[in-house]
C-alpha cells in the first residue's frame, strides 16, 4: 500500500553538499524512505541553518519538533524541518541535548522559530539560549512538569479551569469524569467484570416477576390444517346467493354495454312529463 504522505523528490548529492557547507558541524547523515536527516553539533545549529538558507536555498523553517529518549545521556532531540521552495525539497536537521544544556536560538535566522521553540520548551523543558520570549505557550504559567516527557506522571497534578461559582480561575486535582473508563483488555471474549445498563436483559427473571412464564421451546406452529366435518359445495345457483335475472327485460338491461346504460340514465324522462289519463275516462 503506498504511503499517504507526499513524496519528496530526490536531490542528488545533497548529503555531500550539506557536509561541504557546514564543515566540522557535520556529524552523520541518514537517507531512508526518501527522507534525508542530518545530525549536527548542538552549539553550531544556528550557523548550520544560516548556511543551509544562504548556500543551499532552504528558505523556510516549517517545524521544530522534540523527541524524548530517556535511556540516553542526552535524552532530547530537537529536529528542524526545512523546506526549499526553489528546489522543492525538504531536509531534516537534528541535534541532541539534555535538561541542563541550552540550545542556541535560531530566531535571528528564521523569525518563526520564536513560536516553535516555545512549544518545545513547554512540552519537553528544553531551554533555548537567546530566545527573546521563552515562556509557556500551551500550558498555564503555574503548570509543573513537562507533559511530553516519557516519565511525566498521569496522576497527581492539578488542572486549571474557570469556575462560574467563584468567578475566577481555580486549580483542582486532575480528574477523569468520563463514564465507563474501567476497560478490561485481558479477557475480552468473556466480557468485563462490571455491568453496563441493559445487561440485566441477558438473564431470566425470578419467580414473581412480571413475566414468570418460561419461554416456549421449539419452533412455534404456523398455518395448522384443521379438517372440516363436511366439505362445502354448491349444487345450484341459489346456494351461491347470485340467482338468475328476474325476467327477460332485466336480462337485456344487464347485457347492455356500459355506454348505453349511462346514456339511458341521462335521458330518462321525468315524472312531470309523463302523460296522465283524464279523470272522467274509465
């Protein structure tokens, strides 16, 4: 399956070109899955980025990311993601540091780094020497610890929220009010130990319950044939309720087409126009 990430076109000889541009600051390089990563000395990172901007056309600093490796002596990596617009190429520059060694700021080379360095400082505690405004940016100012470190505890800290009752910002112990947080991943096919709403429907009701009758066993019968005592037959038309026409005139009227019947109903003479016999005639 192809990767959903955009492909970075190869830039031939970029590792050698970077080594020639930054000199002794170059430590190692790695080219994997079409992405080039260069490890450089921490104290020379500002000079390295300046050389890459001016000599190799990496005009934009897209991101600064932090990575924590607690087992290392210098546990933190600071990764700079550069973009060359004219060459359509991305480059990754990496340095290593620890909790006590600050990293030189690159805000004089890429002004956007001021915001990005504050994020790394807030999440990992990496200090950047020379940053004009190195303050927390995602957590509040009284927050203790650095959330992205691997050894950061998930409990025992306080959280900040605005209280409508007190009309001010208050600190409270971290709580997880979400329902059903007791997950059981050991035996998922047997179900959890706690009961969820609706689980009572899976068990039968005891004596005296609204429906104590047991459920019927086996399939329910349908369309059962019940033989009649005497078969129903019709020997004459009178038994069907239809009968025969009353006389020949009724038969002729019944056999008329529908159009003729309708016409006869329209031109039927009214009672006022019928001829009457004189009173004195016998």
